[in-house]
């Protein structure tokens, strides 16, 4: 049995770079996030009321405990958002990619396909067999993006977790397994031309 050995590292492809969180990323991420808190409508953390800094602290604590690897996402050397490895399960060779957000100017661009190529490819290179993605069932934009990249819809977990306002949300689950990766990779690369 091969265990996944997912280590933090800088990932780069063309104009996109992902750097594991460091304290030096805090201010630039907060500036982008706090400028448009509507970006976090479907994120289950009250960024609009507590500010991005409080969420950054939560992510850094999870990072220090080995539960996640949050990344600052750069496009053309400017921080424009974040994406994270979450729920890292070395024995089960599984990991979630989530807590992803981008400044509006980066949405629908080369950024997300590039970031997904980097994160998914890196996880499979380090022994993953299953990549999970999930979103609020009401988040039609994210659900469409996951399907567009070739992730498989696995269903809805009803009353799965709390939204930022405290209400329970239904969560839509998707996955990419190792056997899917060549098709998913080809589709993402085609989107990048």
C-alpha cells in the first residue's frame, strides 16, 4: 500500500504561481479579499463581518497542524486569490481542493484552469488516488466550473455544514480519481490553448 506524501511546495505554470501560505502573503490577500467581500457569499466563514485576516489565521493554524496546505495564487506576479489542499488523508491517498477564490478580474480567465492543473497534477504526482471538490449546492457557478473541468458529480450531502450566517447548507460533492486524470488534464490544457 502506497501512502500519499503531499508536501508544501511552490507550483508554477506559465503566468500562474501558487505559493504555500506564509505570513508575508497576509496583507496582499486581505487587500484583495476585503475589497469585495461578496466573493465569499458561499464560503462557510463570516469574512464579511470578521474580515479576511481572521480566516487567514484559521487557515494558518490548520496549515501548522498538517491538516491543510493553503496557497496564495499569483497571476502575472500579483496575488489574486487562494486555493487550498484540505482534509489531507495520507493513508487513504485522498485530498480535497477547496477554499478557492479569485478576484473578479481573474474569474473566467486562464487562472483557474492553470491552478487546477497544478494542484491536481501535484497531488497525483505525490501519491493521491482521489481529489475531492465540494461547494454549497446553491453555488451554481462553482458547480458548473467543476463539471466543465471534468470532475464527476457524486451527489448532495444534505445539511452537511453551516454557512457563514449559521444556516445549514446542502453540499454538492465532486471528485477526480487517478483514472480520470488524463481526460481532465487534457480538457484543462485545451481550455488554456
